[in-house]
């Protein structure tokens, strides 16, 4: 079931440490890309992006550093924490879906470079699910230091230390 999305809705996001933040609206087609460069950039099985309109994209804190990953593409990331943020190509810019505060609003609609996918990717979600009270307790004990999933006036917070 695809979730309907208001194209004019302003969505915010940023890197894990909060040094780079953005706001965007008029977002285009969400997708996942299976190419090897996206796998390496994200350190994952694929990259997930949504097309952004540069006229409706605002960097509200910092800006991504750019790495020229090919003769046609630059990839943006946070210089401080390494979070992948952007994909710049001759046709425009795309934003990493996972960097949004509400990535659930950007369900991918298409797969790019499908022939480059890892050979087992189609079976990935058939794998067993780990259910463990010990694992649940461990994950519940983790206190994250990452930026919260909403805009903040100041980051990191002044905690008086």
C-alpha cells in the first residue's frame, strides 16, 4: 500500500550528528539504486533517494561536503559524522531518504540499476527474525547521542557541562 504524499509538504532532515540540516518540499520520485557506487556510499545493499527541486531545498545548518565519485556524479555527506546526504548528477540533486526526519513518508516507487543488485537481495526479507529478550534489553539500554528527528535551534544542546 503506497502512502499518499502532499508534494508541497515541507520535510526536514539531516545527518546523524546534527551538523548538517535541511528542509525540502516539491520532492519527486523516491527510489532505491543498486549500483556499486551507491552500495559503497551508504555502506549498505543499496542507496535510497528522493529527487529534490533545488529551488525548494534549503540547508538550514551547515552543508554537505562533496566527493566526486565519478566523472558525472558528486556525493554529499556530513564532514563530521559521515552521514550520506546527497547525490548530485547532471539532471539535478537527490536526497538520501534515510536522512529525513520522517523517512516513512518517502516509500520508494522504483528501483534503479536493478541488474546490479546483489544476487540475494530478492530473498533478504525471507530471513529469520531475531527475537531475543537479551537483544531487546541491550538495544533498550542504548542512549543515543545523535541529533533528534526534528529541527532544533541549537545543537548540540547546552547541557551546562
